[in-house]
């Protein structure tokens, strides 16, 4: 089977196709889905998952995982609220929150690469730790009085048109991450690490250092998303983004990234995120209950991997049959 | 996760038995210290009622941890246990409230069956669908929860709708030990024994240690893998029954978020997430440790907001300690070699 | 320089108040009335919105119920957005976070949708009216009153609340504290406020924690239906039964067993169904221009009779009912 | 050499391969091959890399199912649905690549599947331990049965595999290049044991690229070329040259064509290198155009030394100088930048990334150099990969195929290509011709000496004495982690090297 055909058989391509189909059907079939206001809502809803998914893709490609992202987001949000109450200017708070995220990421990175602890275990620990610290920082209160010119920007659209401001940010970051992963030596090294860390080490790739920086980036992005989240809901709270981590992992896997590392593409992941968000948005417009959404999400997740496998196995058995027949005649 | 040799602890199974013990010994020590400290600052922590409560709270997580450990040892994971608990708990609760006449045994069996079925589905998808366990069980986590919700809707089974003997089961005890605790002990003990001393157990370790090699060695990989997931599911189902009996009130949200606690317990208990090593009773101890931490913090009257942070920190400490022991073992090995 | 807390201009443009009220305006029919509770699949909520459904029927309106599975702050927003898309006439909302929902609610109001907050208020400048189950003052007082009676006027009491940032619970607790400060309650000592996050098991374990940490505890006051049920169940199954009294706000159906077995002497609650019912009528009145949410405006809420909009657009349902072994069997919710 | 008792061929075949074919996608790995395995006879299977030997092994083991054709056990055609069936049929297999369970103890690895049981059907640990110990004694190796398999050197792993196969007391023993990782002594021990089994009436199938081993052990040989069956003959009736001619399909130029190179300035200076418990005070130099061989018994620490020099492994004492400049310890990247390359001994774990395509593997160390403005475009990598794989005559389907689908020897060529592509000044090759057929071996040797002639410095770790003696200008012999002797090309003989390596006169 040819290069092209094999590419087409890949999960990510299937997901991308599926996403397009869903978008088309929804905008034709679902009333109010196609409207520009709904588009804004859609973008705002998928923003956090999509942004966090970018570094998460890198990390999973190297065969590790980061379950602490949502808690990092929450902690960043708490810090933002606390600093705001201290009377700092929002212009200085935002970079501080991003740096804070980076630091939290660095701790993950150190535990994983420095001490060689399994990332799944470590980030389950920091998941609890960071969320706890978020509570310590902001307590049970919520800080709300952020300046409208910022909250407004996040929820607003370019010149009041139909393109949300945050879309620029999303596209920019997505492009950067995509190019780095798919067209740079660094990107190549990530796949190598994910597929066989020892061989990568023997090829002169700095395995530990690379992973460490991935966690730092992941933390920083989570911090940024914490800021955006806070501004969008104009409410800084300790429990912001709780439970987001599994949604992100789900989206990344749905996008065709192998949980064992070494496989996956960013376009696939983007498609995965959009697919989930669009489906939920459309189904909600159709008054489908939240529980049904759960079932759909789960089913999609499993099917996205199951179907291609079934397809290939059918193909191969069919081939063996043909050979046997050829041999008997 | 990656099997990066660099980050993979070098660790014997049951050879160097002494060293192996120290791995769980670490947890035991941690437990002792924590209990001692808490008891000193508040003696009531060791009062019958309090100890009883802790054990009762541990029982449910411990039962699930035993099943989870088996799956993790085969280099897989089961994130659906929380949802399975919810499904089984709600099924059993509605069944018992519908016909209060049913004996406890039936409830337990139904719970096991529901869970087992769920586990079977996971296993089939992982083995025959060749879908990574984390993906499958993350998916079924959503699916089972969704099913329970759409079935239960708003309704909730309240204590007053459940038959006495069912609720009694949580507190009633057999020679001073509450049934719940007894069941947990039997489960953890039994599974540990099988995993340590029986062929199928060792085969599960082998599968986790090197899946390809397991295939070549002619191990019945499919059978064992399905078995592992069924056990994990069934025990989650059993936990569901215990949950219903203990908490009386059951709604569709029962057991939400348990999956991470259970995995945490298993990991703290020293089971390597890359599979192939660790022990079931270690996982049981992990569950106990986490519960004790939880109630100790409440008893010590630690600021509500600090509690979660402390739990997280302690989890990480536990993992670090485990790693230290592992490194020590690796060292001792190297030494042995060099004098060959 | 930069934008700081002090220099910040206050949040967004509040939606323009629709003109003057016309008390005799006829209630419109066929109104689209949507309810967005804190979270679905919670028995208390179901009773609440059940009342709303009845009212919507009487008003010949279209009733709709949507909502998240988790009571998290932000999860309600996407549902509000959806309701805006669907051009509802009235949204009845129990806010998980008074501010997080604000921007969307204002968008809704700009789109001409009337917002009725019930049960748990959204911040004032993004809703038209708020249906208050009872004055915060009233509830706080009756909670302290019951606690004092059960404790025999003196001793340690503790509070088992819902989530640490539940708007209404915190308000009530504030009132309780001021009440306890009064001389007649000087012998009552509030030793701790624990949070069960409206999660049955967490509440259950928090109750355990309280009883272990405070041997001389006399009363646990739980101003949340989940908390009081869990606490009662723990006490009734432990050897604290009879030694420690439980009271607070609970659902008769959930509490019946513990009232019967003596664990709980008395607890209070308003009729949740009436809240939804009143919310629906208030929404209709708004949508029909009978009221605009200004203080002093009057309207009639079907079987509940006439109501007056209070300060800051608050509409108070009425005093809570106390349930005891004697009267509990008359209620079924 | 025990000549074959010819009557055995009269007896019925324990196992018979009948017209089997197997293809993977486009690659026809095996096409209509037939041969018998007789009781009490050792049967060699030879062919170039990628000829299809391992594929046949895997079909006999029940890992692959033949697309067409059948396997007959005791004359009755049978279908293996999985390795379990093959085991049940009394077939024990040593795969080309070790297949141990790193977390389990060595004893348990050996016993896996048929552990001794107590009456409670529990595993009898003591019995298991003693069995393992007995087997090791029989093979004369020193491995602690209770240590985990993780951390064993390839050689030790291979020995455990052998013990595993012996423990199952199978009637049919299939060995796919079991000696590739072993040095002379172990090979001899292995052969004594195997001969014993054969004389007890077992049927042996033996795969190797070393003809002296085949003539030493086997009575019958089956030759394959490009997946096709060439012939099955008595070893006695064929000269080594006949075999090579039939298997390669042409006459071969001599092995070890060492051409003299002008020795240039010193490239590598190792000073008193040492690592706790593995090696100590290792000092030597390598000059441009020189081929230095590291000889010694398996486990002598040769790989560890060179890995420390290259920086993938740490060292506690001493220093490494490259072109006069001191090299940063523990940094392969620094070593590469300075112009060093290391072809590691463990292809699967260290040399290649099995899931990645051939091209990605070849260009991995070079991706930075190939990038334009920091960006990589598919073209540049592919060209690089194509030119090098073609120079080494690598047998592969598509450059985008996962390298794991190549045959053992072809994988080895890819590793060589990967490092030659970095055009290094010093190339360290650890067991460069392990599992490589004669044809390729000759190429690799020619390549090495021509590179040396062009001024490349080469350090070669090898367990194959002929190779060491044939290729090296200088030979450094390691024993138990320290240098036992340094011999020039003229001083070096089989005896002198073995003497140094074993510390006593080689019997
Ligand atoms: N799993 C597989 N998928 C695709 N192709 C394969 C697979 N296994 C083997 N092949 C191909 O089949 C052919 C024969 O491989 P095989 O391993 O049998 O050769 P071999 O004789 O063992 O070579 P060597 O002496 O190097 O081990 C090779 O071209 C190889 O690329
Ligand atoms: N990964 C490892 N972990 C622990 N010990 C090891 C490891 N690899 C090798 N050793 C030990 O280090 C010593 C030397 O290793 P090794 O056998 O690779 O030396 P060698 O001379 O390179 O042998 P060969 O290259 O022929 O395999 C042996 O005692 C071996 O057991
Ligand atoms: Mg081979
Ligand atoms: Mg070596």
C-alpha cells in the first residue's frame, strides 16, 4: 500500500475528516450553530483544552504524561486573584502567573527527570498538591473585580466582528507548536525519546533535559490558561478548571497520539479538541443532556482507536486468505 | 508510559527478600510515625470508634486498590473503577430498595457480576481491540458514568428505602471485626497470595515485565489479561456494594474521582506503573496510608485548606522514598556483578 | 502604572433597565421559561424546578431544564450561552458563582432575556430579581434557635456546611455568628465550621472528624440537605447516637428515618417547590412588563398570592417550616 | 568433530517443513521452503541477512503462521495457533533477540511456564532455584539465579536463554544465532551440551553466520537465498566455499582485507579511566588511520569502557582527551560534536529505534546539520538516508518502513549507516559484525579498513578472534575490567590473546 494510502489510514486523518463532517452537518442541521455569536462561544469553550493540549501532546509523544495541568491552572488563577487583591497592576500580574506556572512545571520536570520518578505517579501527586496550594492562597473566596478592558478583551471579538480576539492567540500558538513538533530537529528528538529513550540517549539526545523543559513549557501554558480562564469568567477561584486534565488527555488521545509515546501529530490533536467541543456545543443546542455528552465523549475516544485497528486486521486476514487461495489453485 | 531504562528502577522480585520487604517497610514506618504523632496530640485518634472508622473508610479503597494493582502489574491501568463503583452501587441499591427481602449475599454477587461485566468489556477492548488500556478505561470511565446518570437521573436511593440488614452489614461485625474490614482483608490477602505463589500470578508479572516475551513464552496472554481486568472490575463492583451499605445514600455520582485515589494508593504502595513489579498487599497498605493521612489531618484539625496540599506532598514523598529503596537495590546488584 | 484594583473601572456595562413597570399588564402566554440549577441530579434541585414546571404549565409557557453534572463555577456559562442561542424569554438560575456567570447573563439580558436568580444569588447587576427562600437573617436566626434549644442553652456546637464558597451558606453562617455573639447565646460556643462540599461521603467523614476532635460537642448544625443527611446517618450508626444532636436544613424524605429513630429532634426548611414556582411567576411578570425589578413593585404568583419586590430586587418566599416527629409525615419532598 | 551417523536420515523426521511461504506486506520473506529435522542430528540453516532464517524459526515457534505450506510433527501435518502449541509439540526455541522478563529473577525466567509446584499447586521456589543453578553449572556460567534479569549483559542474557531452552527438555531445539553474543569459551561449552542432547536423540536446528561453528556442530545444512530454498546437504559433502557460493550466489573476495594505512597524529587519549565495580585504570591512545581492537571474554567490561569514553555512561576516575582537548564527561553530544561515533553492541535497545522509519533512524544524529534555518524538510533526510543505505547494500522495502521490520543483519547495517553519516574522526564499533552474514561482514571489514586508510581512527570491540587478529593494528585485551595486555599486530596470535584474556594458558 502506498505512502499516501498509509497516511490516509492513520488515526489523525480519520479524526480530521470526522471533525470536518461534524462541523458541516452541525452548521446545516443544528439551528443557531452556524451563527457568529455561537462561533465565539465555541472558540471560548475550546480555548483552555486546546491550549493545554499543545504542550501535553509534546509530553505524551515523549511517553510521559502531565496530570497536574488543571491544578496548575487553578493555582495560577488563585495567585492572580491574591495579587490583584494586594493591589498589583494586572500588567505585572499576568507575567507573574505565567512564570509561576513555569516554576510549578519545573518541579514536575525535576521530580520526573532529576529523580527519575514515573510521571503518572508524580503528576497525580502534584495534581493534589497544586490544587491544595490554590486553596491555601485564595481560600474559599472568589476575586471578581478584574478590569473590564481585560475581561472584555478575552470574551470580545475583533472590532466587534465575528472573530474572537483569543482566536489570534490560539492560532499563533498552535502554528508554533505544530512547526516545532513536525519540522525541527527538536521535534524529531521528541519522537525518538518517546519510542526508545535509551537509543535516543545513545544518539546524543539530551533525554532528561528535553523532558524537563517540556514540563516547564506545559506549566507556563497552564499558567497562561489560568489567566485567560480567570479573565473569561471574571472570577479567580481555587477550583477553576478542576477536572480539566482528563478532558485534555482524552482530546490528545482522540487526536491519535499514542499513550506509549513516539506516535501522533498535532493537526490530529487540534481536530480532536475541535471535534469534542463542536459535538458538545451542537448537542447542547439540541437539548441533549450532559450525561449523554459523557457517553459520546467516551465512545468517541475508544472508537477513534478501535476502528482503525479493526480495519487493518480485516485487511490483513483478507490478504492471507487471498494468498492461501492463490497457493491452492 | 515510556520504558526508559534510565528511569526504570532495577528491582528484584522475591530474591534478596530482605530488601524487598524494606520496600513495603517504608510505608509501614510512615504509617507508624503518622499514627503515633496524631495519637499523641489527640489520644481519641486511637479510640475504638475512631480506629473502626478509619478501617471502614480504608476497606472500600483497599478492595479497589487490590484489583487495580493486578491490572497495573500487567503494565495496564483501569481508570474506569470509579464509574464502575457508581454503576454497581446504584444497581444494587435500587435492587435492594425494590425487593428488601433479598439476602446480603445476593447483593454482593450482583455487585461482583456488574463489575465483572464492565471489566470484561475493558479487557476485550484492550486485548482484541488492541486499544491502550489508558484510552479504553478513560473512555469507559465516561461511558459507565454517563449510563448511570441517564439511568438514575435525579433520583437518589436514601437510607430509609434500604433494608436494615443491608445497612447493618456496614457496621455489624464478626468477632469484633466489621464485615467490611474482614472482606477487605480477605480480598487483599487472597489476591496477594495468588499473585505471589501461583503460576497465573507470576505470568501476570511476566506480561507486565515484557509483553512481547510473554507472547513468545507461550503464556495465555489473552486469558490472563481478560482475567486481570475482570478482577479489577469485579472488585470495583464489590466496592460498590460496600459503598452502598456504608453510606446508605446512593446517587449517580457515587465514587466520582475515585480512580485517581485508587491509582495513587497503588503507586504509593510501591507498584511500578511500568508493570512487572510491586505487590498487592503493598497497594493495600498504600490505601491504608492515604486514608490515615486523610483522617489524621481532620483530627489534628489542620486548616481545611492545607489538607489537600499536604496529602499531595505526602504522596510525592512516598514515591520518592520508594525510588530511593529501588536505587539502593540496583547499587547492591552492580556490586554483586563486578565480583563475578 | 498599569491597571490596579483601585484604578479599575467596575465591571462591564449593566444591561439597560427596560422602561417603567405596568402593574396591570396581562401575563403573556407561551413564554419560553428555562431553569438552570446549580447542578442536575440532585434531589433538592429536582423538587425546586418541579415547582417551576407546574407554574410554567399554569402560565401556558414552555418549560425547559438544563444544567451541568458538577456544581463548578464555570460549567453553567456554556449552558447560559446555549439558552441565549435558543432565544429563551426567561432564565431562572441558581448561580454556582455570583460573578462567573455575570458576563453571559448580561449578554442574555442584552438579548432581551429576563433573569431570575433563585436559591443562590448572582451578583446584583446581572440579574433582574432574586427569589430568596427566606431572608438570610431569618434562616440564620432559626438555625441558632434550634441549636440553642437542642443544646439546652449551653455547650459546644459545630457547623457542617457545603462548599467553602457557597454564597448562601456563607451568608447564613455570618448571621449565625452575629446571633451567637448576643448575650442570650453567650453559653453556646461555635468550635468549628467544617465543609462537606455537598458531597455525601466527604460530609460523612467531616462529621466523623468533628466528633473525634471535639469530645464535648453537643450539636452539629448543617445548613445543607446533603450535610445534615450524612451527619445524621453517621451519628445514628455510631455510638454517638443520643449524645450528639443534629439539626439544620434538610429534606423531610431524606430525614424521616433519623427523625423516627430519634437521632434528629427537629430541623427546618422552606418548601423548595415553592421557590421554583415563585421564580417562574416572577419571570413571567418581568417578561410581561408587570415588574422591572425595582423596589416596591407588586405582582401575584398564582396559588402563593401577592408578592412585593424588596430592596435590590429581592423577593422573599417566606419563613421556613420546622419539621419534627409530629408533623414530618405531612410532607413529601 | 563428530561425523553424522548417516542412519539417522533413514529414521522418520521429528519435524518437517513442507513448502512453507510467508510474506510481510510486500516482502516475501520465505517462499516454498522445505526441509526435515531428524532425531539425533544437528541441522544448520544458513543464508545471508534477510534470507528468511528467523522467519522460519518464528513459524516453527508458532509466532508466525505460514501463509501457505504446512509443518509436520512426526509425519502428521499440524497448525500452530501460538507459541503454546509449539511448546506442547516439544519444540524449544532460542530467538535471535533475547526475550527475558527484566523484573523477574533469572531462576523464574528459566522456569516460566513450567515452574515446579508444591502439592498446594503453589510454586516451589527452592526447587526452582536449584534447577537454575544445576543448568548454569552444566553450562559452566556464573550467574546468580536470584538476581533480576534486568542489567544482564547481552551475553549473559543469551546464556539465560540457552538455559531456559534446555530446561524445557524439548525433543526439538531451535537456536537462532545463539552464539552471536558469545566468545570462544562459552561457544565450546554450549556445543558440548548441545552434542549431548543430540546424542540423546533430540533434533537440533542451528543458525549461525560462523562456518567453523557449523562444521563443528552440524551434520546437515539447509542453505537459503532471498527467502528461497537452495539446497539441503550433508555438511560433510560441502566445503565452506561451496556453502558461501551457494548462499551468496557468487564468489567472495577474502575476509579481513586489512590495507595498511599511514598512522597519523593521536586522536584519542584515555587516562586512568575507572568506574566502581566495572572497570579500573584503563589507559590507551588511538591514532588517526589506526584500528585498535578491544578483545577479552564476555563480561570483561569492554562495552562499559567504550560507552564511558563516548559519554553515554559515567566514569568515576580518569580523563578522556580527544584531539588534545579534554572531553566533557557523560555527554555523548560533546563527543559527537568533537567527531566521535559509537556503534553500540545492543542493536535493539541502544542502536536503533524500532518503531521509527529507516530514514529517521539514519539521520537522527544528523538532523541538526540537515536542518535549514532550523527547519527540516523531508527531502534532505530521505536523500541522506538513501545514499548511505545504498552504499551499505541494505536490504529493505521502503525507507519509510519501521526499521524493526528489517532482518537482524540489515538492522546492523542501518546502525553503521547512521554513524558513518556523521563522518566521524573516531568510530567506536562494539561487535560490528555480530549477526552479520559473510558477504556483509566482508563489506563491513572492507569499509572499516578503507575508512581507516582515509585517516579515520577506529576502536573495535569484538568477541571474534579471527576478526580481531585480521583487522586490528593494535589489540588491547581486557580481563575483569582492567587491561591485561596490549599487543601489536605482529605479536598477536590466537594463543597470546586468549592467554591474556583468561589469565592462564588456553587449553
Ligand atoms: N515482522 C516483519 N514485518 C515485515 N517484514 C519482516 C518482518 N520480519 C522479517 N521481515 C522481512 O523478512 C525478511 C527475512 O527476515 P529474517 O529475519 O527471516 O532474515 P534472517 O535470515 O533472520 O536474517 P539475519 O541473518 O540478519 O537474522 C527480511 O527482508 C525482513 O525485512
Ligand atoms: N546494563 C547493565 N547493568 C548492570 N551490569 C551490566 C550491564 N551491562 C553489563 N553489565 C556487567 O558489566 C560487565 C561487563 O559488561 P559486558 O558483558 O557488556 O562486557 P563486554 O566485555 O562488553 O562483554 P560483551 O561486549 O561481549 O557483552 C559484566 O559483568 C556485565 O554483567
Ligand atoms: Mg535472523
Ligand atoms: Mg559488550
